[in-house]
C-alpha cells in the first residue's frame, strides 16, 4: 500500500516535470535581441516553429507554404521578416539584410544585419509586426548597446512599436 502511494507520487512528479518541459517554445511569443553600436547593428530573432508555420501560412497562403521545401521556407521567412520589421534612426529607415536562417523542428532562429546604421543613434524607432498573425502575439525585445540594456514587449497594445528619443547606443 505504501509502495503504491510512493510509486504514484513519483509517477505524478515525473509526469509534471515532463509536461512542464515538453513545451519550451510558445507560438505566441517571439524573442529579438537588437544589438547597436556606432555605425553597425544586428538583430537576432528566435521563434517557435509552430508560430512561424502559422504566420507564413497566413501570409503566403497555405498551399504555397506547405508545398515549399526547406530552403524555400527559409527564404519565405526572411522575406516575411524584412516586410514586417522597421528600424528607423532620426526618421531614416535602416536597411536590413538577412544573414542566416535556421529553421528547426521546434525553434527557428534568424540573424539580420543593419546596413546603414549611423554612428550616433538617437530617436530610434522599432516596429516589429512579425508573427502578429498569431493571436495574442508578443514580441519580446532586448535592446542592447555597449553600456545600455533595455527590455520591451511589443504587442497590439503598443501597435508593435517602441521609440527611444534619447541617444541610445552612444
């Protein structure tokens, strides 16, 4: 009797532990690390593959996306993110270039270079509507420079937009 109770308790603990770790990526949260330095910058994004699939099927249409091979899906994701991201400094658009896409079975990562970043970064505006096709989407952004760090959440509440008016990245 005591062994049955202990066995059940252990089984429940194992089940609880596994159920908590079985879903490490949620489809409605995306993570971005934006690193700025005078004259350069890059964006590193991390997404749940399920969220990527939902967003790209909605954006490109289910038949086109489903019939695409892995390389085509990487290109589609890159194009999609470039359309759904905007970085401005003093009102000027910063050119973005996809550097690398890693489309995993659970997690997808992308790196994007900022090509025409000025040496002095002020009046920074970030808008990332990527993955907003997913209900309750939140884009968690870590904005980082040599001596500053700031975390923001972009969502429908703030129109997926954030502005920094003082010189971030100096």
